[in-house]
């Protein structure tokens, strides 16, 4: 009896260990079997191994979920679209100009405001002229501001005006001209370097003078191109605002100038113009008195000479009969 129980327990332990080894071994056993011995493996072993691999292999959804950090069973979120490429501005050169004519209330206050706005937008006043008359004060100012702040400066000038009489804005793209001048400038510099190399190889003074002449001509062209390049760069970096602002001092005088005068007013103005013309003529004659006096003396001398010539033959005709 004891022997039977011992054999039964040993058989149960052996069966459980074989089952555990069978559960862990199929996949490893299949992978470790060499190709030349694959035919010797039993079909049951292949089936068991394939079933085990199928159970343990993750599904495509689980793999994608693991790669994106999602839990199994959750819906995969669509990947965000890549940002649109930003089109960078390739150093465009644009010359902007504005012409403004504004009517204001207080001339002095707006004059201080012009200086404040110009400094606020990092600009400067290039030219300023002031005029005054009986009915208005007027100032003409040329202001240069950075091209990026051009629109803001124009809007602030017009926003502080009483009335906008004129507002003209123009733009000119000189990018192509800048590229062309830059290319020609670089080509001239390279040509100058080549001529300098030729000068080192010159054999006599005549060849040296000839090469030097070419170098001088190229140098002048380089300086002209560099000056043009500087002008275009400065003009495109700073825009110009031609500002004209004025204050009306006597509105009644302006209104009278705008109305057509009446018939009586025109008649009086005609009499006044006639007297003025007559006075101008008299002043001109008085101014020319030396010439008039000289002409009078010449005329008097000529007439006197003519009279003397006429009286001489008469006297000789009277004297001759007596002598006979």
C-alpha cells in the first residue's frame, strides 16, 4: 500500500512538471529547431507552438496603441497635421512715400505733436519750411520714418488733424534693381582683382599704364554702383512723409477771397489799376530823365546846325551884286 501511494505521488509530480514544461517550451522549441531537423519534429509540437505564438503575439491595434502611448481598447487619435511651411520674406526693398495736407486747430500744439510722433516712431525731420500770411499759418515738413512703422505714423498724423485735404500714398518695389546692382558690383570687383593680377605680370611701363587705366575706370563704376546701392537701401529702409499742415487765422478773409467781387468793386478796382499804371509810367519817365535830356540836346543841336546852313546862301547872294 505504501509503495502504491509513493508511486502515485511520484507520477502526479512528474505529470505536473511535464505540463508546465510543455506550456513554456513550444515557442522556444520551434525557434531553436534547426532547418535540417524540422521534418523530425512532430506535427503536434508545431501546432502547439503556433497556437501559443498566436495567443502571445499582440494585435496590430495593440502595437499601435503601445507605440502612441494609448491603452488597449482605446480609439487611436489621428496624428496632428504638420505645420504649414512659413514663407519667409527674402529681403524685399520697397520705397514708400506719403503726401498729406491737413487743416488743424492749433498750430503750435500740432507742431510739438509732429516732433513727438516723429521721435516715437524712430524717425527724423529732413526738411521744414514755414509760411505765414494774414489768414493762415502753414508749415511744410519732410519726415523720414522706418518702413515698418510707416503706416502707423501716417495714421497718427491724420488722426490728430481737424480736416484731411490730401492723402496720397505710393509704393515702389526696387528689389529687382537692388539685386541687379549688387550683381554688377560684385562682377566689377572681380574684374578689378583680375586686372590687378595682370598688372603684376606686366613687362613694361606701357602695359602697366594701360592696365591702370582699366582699373581706374572699373573703380569709378564700382563707386557709382556702391552709391546707388546705398541710396536704394536707405530709401527702402526709411519711408518719406511729405506733411503740409496749416491753421486758418481769419476765416472771413478766406471766404471773401473765395467769392467773386461785384460789378462796382471791379469798376473801382479798374480805376485804381489805371491810376496805378499812370503813376508807374510817370515814375518810369522820371527815372529815364538823363536819356530824355540827352536826346533833347541832340535834337536841338541838329536843328540849329540845319538852320545855319540854310541862312548862308542868302547872305552871299546879297553881297555879290554890290561888289560887281
